[in-house]
């Protein structure tokens, strides 16, 4: 099953995929200029420009060189806005730190505010996210 996390823009979605890439790769590859982890396609709504990032129900390998503060930049604005408690950022940091060199379901460590807003592929289809190019 795929869960889609809504983000505000395609740029924000690409930043999220980049941060995930950084968790899964060694430092020398992260610094090589290779741009982004392909967690799956970033889906952009054809009318609103909003974006979602897919998370597959699979285990992801956290590299032994992963920085447990990699996701801080993305989570901090939600803490500042009062919608994510600091404890959830700590939970994410601790999850990354304890998973170095192991496989985890990263979705389970994301802030609840993000995971509770996750959409299914069926919901996206009903809301017109997938432009089929066909006129109805």
C-alpha cells in the first residue's frame, strides 16, 4: 500500500525526497552532487500545484553514516507553528540514530501531523491528482 504525504509545493516535496536520500546513502554519495532519492514519483496536482510524496509499505535501509538531525529542517517549522511537539522530532532523531545500518519503515517515525494527513492513491484519484490526459 502506498501512503501519500501532502506537502505545499513540488519544491518542498523534492526537499523531503532529498532528505530521505541522505538517510539512505553514505556521506561521499550525498556530497557527490547526486540530487535526489527516488522514493517514488512526486505527484503534483494539475490544478492547485500542491504536491504529495509517496511512501511505500516497505523497509528502507538507514545508512550507518546517517545524520539523526537530517530531518530537523523539515520538522522545525511545524514545531514553531505548534502542530508538532518537540517529542516527535526527538522520536524521529532517535529512530534514525538507532536504525543506522538497519532496515526500518521510516513512515512510522514521521511526525503524527504528517502521517495523519496521509492520503491513499484512491483518494488522490478521486480528487483529480492523476491527470490521465483524457477528457471526460
